[in-house]
C-alpha cells in the first residue's frame, strides 16, 4: 500500500502560491483558504526554488527494476461489447481465467501476449513509475510488438474496430497472473507494490513507516472480513 497517494479520481483545485519569509502564502494576497485536516496534495515548484539540495536527489532519483521476465503471459483487456462476434472464439472470457473478485472482469474479453524481453518499471522519485522494454508477441495475431502499448493498439485495432482511438492505459488494461494465488491482476497492482517499497526505502521516516504498517494490517483485516461475508452470502 502506497503511503502518499492523492485521489486523481476526485475533482482537484489548483491554489496559486508564493513563498514569503519561508512560508506558503496565497499568490493573490489575502489569507490561504481553510483546508481540511489530513488532506493530501502536492507542491510543485521549479527545482531552483528548493534551496536544500539534499532534498532533490531522492525526489528525482530514477531506479529501474525488472517487473516481469521473458515468456511471461499477459492478458490485454478488450471491452466485450466492442469485440465483434466473429472474433469471440479468438479471445478469452473472464470465465476462462481466475480474476478473483476483480470488479468489471465480466465486461471484457482477453487477448494473450507473451513477453520476449523483460518488462521493466522505471521508478521516478515522487512521480508515477513508467514502463520500459516489454517487447512481446501476440500468438493469435501472429504479430510482434516493441511494447505493451503497441501490442494493445494492434489488438484493439483488430478486435475493437469501431473505436475511434486504439490506445489505453496498460496499467489498467493489461493483466498478469500472480505466481502464488494464480489470480489475474492489473499491472497497476505491481506498480503500486514497487512504488510503496521504494517510498518506504527512500522517502518515509521511521514514524511514517510504522503508521503505514498499521494501516496495511487494518486494511488486510477489513479485506478478509469482507471476503468472509461475501462467501457466507454466496453459499446456497
């Protein structure tokens, strides 16, 4: 679980600021607005404005980690209502794969790809991590791609021909299989795990790290309780 996490799905407000006597003030003068206690956000400044240069390195440091090895099978998610009937036999359904309780899996058909080169993750300090590498092949289409983005475009062009744009967020629409439990998860899950580990190693204080561990334990307890409730509900 990532400790620092804003809520991109929520509407945001940009507050123009100015540093005066070392304090954050409202750019257009007058007092700063009253802000909710515990709210999390980001302060974006030009690099020259950060006078404590020791702060800059960990915030901008880049680190490459291997996310998935060659020969790993991944699944590209295509919306079921967009996949033409003639191609239904070429794509996998959510019933063929174990998505656990992943919400929305039933709304997609899945196109397999096989990595031919390692898929790497570039951790970028406080910025979101990005992918690199990931050359792959699409066995059912008999094509090769230089990246998962290109593979997704190839698959979408064939199986979702009525879409105006054949691009997508691969962190949300490409799934990998967990080695231990065998369930399929979006790449966003792996990205979040590596970002949280980097954050714990490079950015968090010991106090924040302890708080994060408590939050993780509470989250796992709630999750287990919810799954138990669902299992009881689903029993005949």
